[in-house]
């Protein structure tokens, strides 16, 4: 976010806003990785790299998506497979 051409005031402002957003939106929380908007982001091919998220967020979100799929498969097996109506 910062670049070498930023004045000290601009760099401080950017750091402050970034820290506030991380705290406000709990970007380091596992709960955030399970939020539907974050799951949708990781599944969207246009933005799935999640370059503006903390490094741990994509991995945590992918783990959550895999758990959802695994649970759906287990549920389908218990019900005798998927049924299309």
C-alpha cells in the first residue's frame, strides 16, 4: 500500500487506516475466513488470489470450503446420494 514517494504523513495515514481496517474486520480471525463474502471471494476466479488479505486468510478459507464439501459429500452418502428433483 505504501510507496517510496509517499510523504511521512501519507505513509502514517495509510498504516493507520490499514491497521484500523484489519482490527475492525478481524482480518486475522478464523471466523472471518468462514464468512460467506470471504468464501465467495476465494471461489471467484477474478479475485481468488486474495492479494489484499493477510497471508493466512486464503489457506484458512480454502480449508473451510473443503470442510463444507466434505460435509456435503458425507451427508449425500448418508442420504443415499444426491437427488435431483
